[in-house]
């Protein structure tokens, strides 16, 4: 189970690094897609990490093989030094899924950062291919196909959607090119963002993981109501990042 959980942490959290885009060679005529990528790249190089913030979080986990599911709601806190804690937890659904999937998910999030190297969406890691434009929900998105330059844990093959107006990410989706554990057969994910005040905030994170031990694990995570600065409960930056797991 330990190897499975380490793999789960990489599969779920290994993609949450800072993002960069590939600069293209100067063309003979204007190229909006290239210009958008360069704008995105410059913004990401100057981006300040998201810290000292709180948000509402809802996590729903389903294990079809067990025919069981569970849902958790909580306040997710990121301290000034980047430590993640969960407070005000409440649960509904199956206790086994709560203990063996959601509780371990919370612990895995705090441990995953030490397991991967550079997995950013950078020219060093990916080739970018422009696929086209799409209008959805009143926004125009430029879609780029990402092909990793190496088969390494944490990298994925998929798509990146950039907002045509701001150059910020709207959506990322794909499949990991290397399984983070021998227990994993396939990992697919989709992340969406909400753009507010010149920043892209993670809104949803859906993943489907085919694992040899428990079969398919489906996770649906929603983030909302970002608060900066966070409530007083987040004031202690040395808080134990795994404290939330004690409720189990």
C-alpha cells in the first residue's frame, strides 16, 4: 500500500508546479498564437507563488470496484511558507473510502513535493504545437498540444488552453507518460482555472487512475471562495501539515 500511496501522490499532485510556455522563433508576419505563448511565459516567470491564502475545498472519491464513494468538505489553508493544512472537515459516504482514499490523499499532498524534480510546462520539458482556437463560455481559448521531451514521472501528454485576452491558463488535461508506481496502469486528469484579478485560480481537478490494487479510482476536487489573507486559523505558518489526518 505504501508504494501505491506514493504513486497516488505523484499522480495527483505532481502536475501542480509553476507553468511556462515555449517561445517561438520570430515569424515573417504576426502570429497571435506565438505572441500569446510569449506573454504567458513572461507572466509565469514573474508569477508569485500562491501562499497565505484559504479556500473552500470539496473532494469526492469513488472506487467502482468497491461500489463505494465518499465526500469531504473542508477549509484548505496554504501558509506564508507554503505548508498545506485542512481544517473544519466534514464527511459523508463510505468510511472505507474516507480512510483509504481521501485521508491518504490529504497526507499525500503534503509529501508529494519532495518526490519530483522539474516538471514545469517549460521548453526544456515540452514541445508545443498550436492546435486552434475555441470559444467557450464567452471566452476565446488558444489550444496547444503538449508533447514531453522525455518519459519522466510527472510529465504528461495532452493539451493546454490559454485565455486569448489575458494569456493565463484556462484548462490543462492529459495522460501521464510514465506511471509513478508499479501499481498504476493509467492516469488521466483535467484541471480547470478561474481567472480573477489578473491571476488563474485552480477551480476543479478531476482524475481517473487505473490501479492494480483497487482498480479504478476517480477523484473530483473543487476549490472555491479563495480568501487572502486567510482566516485567523491560518496564522501559524509552522502548523503541522498532516494535522488533518488525525481525524481518521
